[in-house]
C-alpha cells in the first residue's frame, strides 16, 4: 500500500513540474546570442488576466530585441510593458519596465526589472523566472513565475 501511495504521489507531483527556473549565481549563465531567440520576433496576441494582450517583438539589431506589451480588459488599458532582450557579457539579459494606462511608471525612473539568462534547451530559452517556448512558427508559450503569489502562469501567444 505504501508503494502504491508513493507511486501515486510521484506521478501527481511530476505532472505539476514547473516550467521556470531560478538563476543561480554559482552556475551563472550559458553563452547565448539573439540568434538563439530570434524566432520570438513578430506580432503576438493572446488572453490573460481577464483581458486580451498584444506583444510585439522586433528582429535582432544593435545587440537588442525590443518589445512592447499591452493588456486590455473591458475596453480599458490595464498596463503596458516595454523592454528588451540584450546581448551582454556573451549571454542575454531580459529587462522590463511597467506602466499604468496613463503611462505612469511602476519602477523607479532609472530602474528596470532584470532577468538573467540561464540556459537554452531545444525550443526553450530559460531566464530567471521566465521561460520562452517556441511551440510552432505561429505559437509561443511564455511561462512566468510570480514571486509574490509563488505561482507560475503560462501566457499563450499566437500570430
């Protein structure tokens, strides 16, 4: 009976495995360039937090891929994000700034939320608390781990 219970628990917990990783200073970042994630470029749409979002990624240029994000619910802007993935120190860095619908920033003027690159794996790029997954040329999943709620959320993007 104990073996059966153990097997059941193992299956249950493995089916809830997270898709995000947390950066470890001791392990550092794998080498990477924007060529590794250029498949993210394009105009994407999806649903999240009771609304619809749009996210637009530029093609790599100048050592950067710029993006903008807009979330709309009930005909109103909930928030915007502006950011980029840049090449830095032979790897990548994902940086974000958030804004209210009236463009008042959430972060301090000279601050951004920074997420270090961890590793690349087949169709996935892992950053601290974020994973970009290429499902197909027209579909991407972005997994985000929110520290406050200790929950992982998946955003499904389609072209």
